[in-house]
C-alpha cells in the first residue's frame, strides 16, 4: 500500500507545507516526510492526526492507497493519436507523479528538428533512453551519440550537459526511464 504518496497528494492539493501539517498533527516534519516517502508507517492514531491536520478523511486515504494502480500499459494504438504541442515533443508517462517513488518513465514522441530538455533539479540520477522508432541524437557532456531504432543508452544525469534531439526527417519514439 502506498499510503505516503496519497497523503502527499492530499497535502499538496490543500497547498499545505510539511511543516504546517506536522505541527498540526503533533509530529516532526522529518517523520511526516518519511511517511510521505514510504520510509516509515504511521500508527492509526498518527494517521488520523495527519488526516485531521490536512482536512481529509482517513478512510478515503486508505481506500485510495489500496486502489492505486500497480501496473500501467501504453499500447501502440495509444501513441497514434498523440497531439504534439508547439514545443515539438510529447510524453506519455506510465504513472502520475504521486505514484512514482524510485523511477520515472515515459514514452517520448519527438518531431523532426525538435529537442527535449533534460529534467531540472535532478541530482545523482541515472537515465535509460531506448529508441523504439526512428533515430535520436543524445548530446551528453562533449559527446554527440546517434541512437537508431533498437539502440539504447544508460547514463548519469547531467542536466546542464545533455539533451535529446530528433535530427531525422520523421517522428522518433523512445522509451525513457530515469531514477528519482
């Protein structure tokens, strides 16, 4: 059960800080952070105090945690109707942010001549990029690596020194996975 991500989502929906909720619930900010990151589990009393502090129903939180998706599938047919915005790329993520703990993943669809930026604010992370269709160029540090259909790269995230570009004449599709 992923109780922590549900509590984090509820807290953020109410635009409340960790500090505010922790103070109202009578626990430390660090302990609340551990609960939200599923490092620690609250007692029933503590869960009730956190829910009261946020202003949500504990039973709803538990039900939502029990009913979270455990598997996500993106079918090829789901990609055929992708509406690519003016930036020239679209992502189809497998799970919403509140359900991601260790890794993030997406299908990337990139128009010819367009680039996708690196994730911002990520440290000590790793990424895997696998080209499913077409070709992409991975600019990484001082290297320019061409990846064609079936090629993959595994690299340590360097946000200021990397980007992915489609320099071909057709739409490229890739599977991207990154640690959080």
